[in-house]
């Protein structure tokens, strides 16, 4: 047997030089922890890795392989000095090109050392570019950030494909790095554009000769991404690499609706995105668990947020991040660390403001305009992080201070206020009002989604002690109380909520009615009591926890209240696997199986949109989550905008910090009332649109077409709205378009008007300032009127408030004639409507109608609201048709408000119907409402002549009576509309009526003698024109004797009147 002694073997593996290091180097290793050396001798290259801790081959070899090194052999040994030891791992390498290694030696040593000692660097096949292109670790990470973004944004690619392309075409990859540096390196002061253009040409030329189509695609996409980058924090030398993207310019490479702007944040431990529809946007930040497609998740939520934000100032945004660790390993401290890095990175990419001027870091090269408004909110996984975010903003000197993240300790806590739940029930209350049921006085059976520990469910189930909560499905538990005592169960829910231990397992079992209990969703078998069997309608002896959930979801109740997290209801033709939300997949049910009469969506996405439509088509009453739970985002919006002003007021020395905080909290009740009123208004106008859609579907088709053409975030497909010819697919059994569709149209009509206003000068007119004030609580306006005018979002607040008022009153069809009118005329329509609304005192009238809930009767209330909005609509239409921009002057028109009604009160001799007891003003308004159609015309005539307003009003009143004008209009409105031609004819007849009344009023005024009373002037004018008037009278008398008046009768009569004016 051949043998070799140990020394011979060792001498083959190690030399004496391997065992010797200088004292100085030994100390360096002790100080640094790890040092790498690349060495060479006459026949080979080798690497030595010196470490204070023993390193495993399984840790080192992947790094060397990623670089591209071929390992011949390895030996590990240690060197001692005094009481200290250093471990040495020596690798002999096969090197094809020694010169490449020599060129990249420094960076190779650094990349190996950093990867072994630094948790923020992870090995990658991109390390081959360190060898081939002499890249630094930081530059490799930059390429990794591009790969991660493209992997998320371009659904047809994956990271392996992108990585392979960049390593294969490493010289082009290096040119990408050069391009990035040329574009953003702050040290470059001149010829930046010329050098970028030159580099772009070089890259394009090299891509042209690549034969593989997939490589061509990846390289072109990477170049397109680089061209779309607006800012980066790369040169701030932070732990993260973040860049802002003009997604609008990159969107041709992406599928579906995209944000206009987005931030991407890369870090070894996490990846993050923040997507915005515009520079003034707002939305929550979430900890995502969807590593494969977190950008897609955040994008979908941003689109949803855009619809929700129709009632607030900013557009929609959403942020999210994934942590590259198992959830069980993420401690509270570690999560806060990740969240902080994410917040810092986003703030690196926006501007700051000081003393009203934009401030930007000198090391940031920006290719976008000013971008200083960046606000965030809590979302899944980040509920407790608002104070952390605000502390970061304050420490950075960010101008928004603690207005940066809403809902912190110095803000409006949503759970404390219960605002989301209260808002949701305020919306849902509309359904009960329509049935004459008062949820605060009448018992309501409820099935719930959530637990008493939750904000929305907990507060929702404490809103009324008349809620009979029969069952609830929580995150892990099932609660069943088959025959609850309302008072007892309410008190126990209250105790549970206040105890902070709101899971159903802590519910006092002695307070549960016979046969009920608390069970686990995960239970294999739950024995059913007779009471539960009766409740859910089954004869089965036992069910699994999941099967029981399904039965509870589909049982008969008045209200299904969603206050939890997750999607529980899908459409019958939707695939549950495609919904997402794996946790609730086993209990998810079809909308056609829901037997609850009414649904309140306090939580998000409890139903898919398609499920909402299917449920509504079956007769269920439901809006959408963006309508029901809008209270939360609305409250946060008020908080942020109040804080912005309070920060300004503090800076002016008018308030100290404690006084500012006290002021904010003193406004809480007023803010809550503003928010809840908006929920009330939105639910009401959806009901009005619902009724209107039974008769005027074409108006809604026009609205859909306008929104589809003019609002980026709106398309039929996303909202399951069929083509015009298939509109009946979303029409319910009453003939109305279903509320989930109307809810979406409502939101996007507001967005359309808001954007249109922001592109105009209407919001800059003095007339518009009142809408800025109407956004804020009255007491705050009284104290800080001058400061409010300086709000940096003044234009946006005005536009939002105007849009909100218009659509909450007129409904979504207000936008339907946009294309017919054109931009300028439509803006005139907006202004005209707002002026007429003030002239007639519409807000006060509406408030009085609202006060009659449960008293007047819903049909009567809705009829009055319809009459009010119809007279506003016709007056607005008259103004747009006959007046120019200068004539639509709010000051001149509104000066006549008081006199208009006082004159009408004096000349109106008919009996006033008592709609509201002892409210003379309200009752008079509806007695003379039909005459108000001509009020604007009367004001214009008065302005254009020397006659008194009284004379004009009297003559209008007399002419309307003489010609039976109101009777003609009533007959016209009673006719059924069968086609577009019917609409055209109807509108033409109304125009003729307008002309007739105005024409004769002007003729009588011209005929009137000096000091002659208008009544006498009219009598004398009729006598003077007796032949004409006798003929007209005969024709009108015949018309009035007919019980049924068809379109021919009406046209013939109006034609006679029209001919008489010639």
C-alpha cells in the first residue's frame, strides 16, 4: 500500500508563505472581520479569505461560482497569534484570462468580502459582471434593482430571463450603468444631454445586431426604463436604491391601467413600490405577502383608491413592500426598521418646502417638475406605523411634519372615532329609510364579518343597540347567538370592544342564548344544536367550521355587515382561485346564494364588483365599498389639510404646538359631521340616479361614454359595464341600473369634473373662494379665514368641493352633455349650476327635506328633491344657452335672491300646500317652484332694461298664467320617452316656451308707460293685441279641456304661441 506522511501532504496543500502573515495584517483581519485577497503565482491564481470566524464552503463557493471562477481545490486552516486566531480559506482557481482578473482585482476582493460580512449584499449571477466589466457591488445592486422592477412591471418576463440577458450581453449592461450615471450623477455639470444622446445611440446600435428576440426585448425594455427614470437616491449613498419612474412614458410596455408616477425601492431585505395617479395623491402603505406580484396587488388597490378619492382632495395612490424573510422571523423592531427605510427612500425622491419655496437635495438630479406633496396612510400591516412615519418626516424637516401620515397619536384616530363604521352605516341607512325602518329604533337582524377587536366591525356593532347580531365570522372564530337578547348582547359586545380583547373567544358564554356558542373555523366537526340548525336551515347533525361559515353567510337576515378583511362573496361565474385571498377561499360563496336583504361594506373587497352586480340583479341592496367606507379616507383628508394650515399658523407664531394640537382636536365633531353628511349625500344621490335610470337610460349611456373617453382610470371592462346594446345586463327587476354600477359612475363623474376644473381658471375666480371655505369646519373658517386662502392645495380643494356638491345633487348624468357643449360651455354650465343653486337656496331646502326622514314619507321626499333638481337643471340649461361667460356673473345674479322670493310671495295668490307644518318659507318655495324656471331670464331682462325687478317678475307671472305655460310643461313631462327623437322634440318645445315667455315679457315692458303698474300694462297690452290674444285664448281653452294631451296637442299649442311672436 502506498503511503504519504502528513507533512508531505500538507506541503502539497500549503506553503510556508501561506502560514505567515504580518502582525499588521493580522490585526487588520481582527478589526475588519473578513478580508479577501486575490493572489497569483507563476502557474495559477488563488484566493485567500481571512476571517475571525470559520466560514463554510457552502457559504463561499456560491459567491465564487456566481463570479465565474472555476475552483480547482480548497483548503481551510487557521493562523494564531498570541491568544487570537484567524481562519483562512484558500481556493486555487482556474483562470482563462488572467488580465481580466487583474483589472477587476480590487472590486472582486470587495464584492467577496462585502457579501460574506454584510447582510445588505446577497450573491447573484450578476457578480459575473464584476469580473467581466469591473463593476462595483453598488453597481451590481443597481442592475438588480432594474431586474426586480422589470420582473414586477412586465408580466410577460421573469427575473431569470432578464438576468440571463444582462449577463450574456454584459457590455450593454455596463453601458446601461454608464447611461444611469450620465443621467443622474450630480458631479456632471455640462454636456449631460449630448452624452446621453450619444450613449443611447451606442446602445441602440448594439441591440440591433442581437439575433435573439427575447434578448432584444429585455434590452429595449431596460433602455426604455432608464429613459423613463426621473430621480434616484443612488448618489445619496443610502442603504436603499430608489428611483422615481414616469410610468406614463413607460406604460406602452405594460398591461392595463397604470399609474402616472411610481417609486421603486430596492434593498436586499425588502422590495417596495409606491404608485401615484398624480403628484397630488394619497393612499395607504401595506405590508404585502404577495412576493410574486406585489406591484400588481398595489396597482389594483391604487385603481380602487382612485375611485374612493373622488370625494377628497388628492388622487389615488398606494404603496407596498415585501420583506424577504419568513413572517415568523420579523420582529416588531425589525419591521419598524424596514418600514423606516421604505419611508426614507420615498421621501428621498420628492421635494421639500421651506417658507413656501421648493427645496431639493443638491445631489438629486431631477427630470420632473416640483413634487413636494407626498402623504401616506396606514393599511394592512402598517396600522401602528403613522407615528413612526411622522417622526421621520419631522426629523428630516419635511414641510408637512405630522401631516405626512394621517391617523397618528396627534391625529384623528379612526378606531376612536368609529368613523369608517359610522360612515358605512350612514350609507346603508338609506336602504332602511326607504323601507321606513329606523335602525336606531327598530330591531335589525345582522350577520357579521369580523370581530369586536376590529375597528370597523367593533364600532359598527356598537352603533345601535337595536342590532340583533345572530352570527359573525372572524379571522379564526365563529360566533353564533341564535336568539339573542338585544340589550344583553349589546352590553357584552361593548365590554368586549372596550377590553381590547375583542376576539369571540373572550365573549361571556353565559350571555349567549341557548344553543349558541363560539367555534373555530378550523374545526373538523361541529355538532349542531337544534337552535343552530333552525337558524341556518339544515337537518345535518354536524358541519365543519368552513361548512358552517358558508351556511351562515347565506342565511336570512336583514343586514350582512362586512367589517372584516377578505373577499367572502364572488359572482357565480368567477373562479375562486383567481380572486386572491387564499385564506377565505374555502368559505367563499356565490352572490346568488346571499339571502341578506341589505349589505353594508365597511370593509374592503368583501364582495367582488361582479358579485355586487349579481347580488343587486337578484334584488339585493348594495353600493360599493368605496361609497360605504369612504368615511375613513375623508376624515384623514380633513386631518391632513387642517394640519397643513395649523403648521403654517404655528410658523407665523399665532399658535404654539399645544394650541395647534388642541385646535385640531376641538374640531373633531365638526369634521365627523362633514364626513357623515357626505356619506348620507352619496347614498341619497345614488337612490335618485337609480330612479332616474328607469326612465332615462340614454342619459346614463352618455355618461359612461364621456367617462370612458376622458378619465384614464375608467373603462367598462374593469367595472363590468356591458356595451350600450347590452345595457339591460346591468338592469334590475325594477328597471333600474344596479347601484354598484351607479356608485362607480358617481365616483368617476366627480373625478372627471375635478380634473376639468383644475385645468381651467374657474377655480381661480373670486366666486370660487367660498368653496374653499365650505370644505373646512365653520369655526375654523371664522378664526383663520385669511390663512385658509394661502393653503397650498387651494385649487384642488375648490375643485373637489365643487365636484362633490354638483354630483351629490345632480347625479352622474350631469356630465353627459360634455361633448355636446365642449369644454368652455361645460365649465359655464358648472358655474351656472352653482350660482342657481345659491340663488334658489337649494342647500337650505335640501336640509329641510332631510330633516323629514321617517316623517314625510320617502316618495314625497324624493319627489321634492326631483322637483328641486329639475328646476335647477332647467335654469342652468337656460343660462348656458342664452348667456355668455361675462353674463354668468354670480354677484349680479345673487343680488336678486331676496327680492325674487319676496315678490313671488306677494303675487302668488293660490293656496300654499303645507308640506312641512309651520314652515312658511319651505312651503312657499314649492308652491312657486315652477315659476323659478324663468327666474334667470327675469334677472337678465331686468339687468338689460331700466325696469324694476318687481315689474319683470309680475309680468312673467301673469304671462305664464295667461298662456297656461305651467300646464303645457306638466303635460309635456308626463309623456313617455321612447327614442332620442322624443328627447330632441321635447327639448325643442321647451326652448320655444322659453322664447315665448321672454319675448312677450319684453314686448309688454316696451309697451308699458311711465309709472304704469305692470298689471295694468299687461291688461292694456292684451287689449291692444286683442285679435291675436282672442285666437290664442280659444286655442288654449280647447287644449285645457282635453283630459289626455298627446305630443301633437302640445306641439300644436306651442306652435300657435310661437307664431304669434313673429
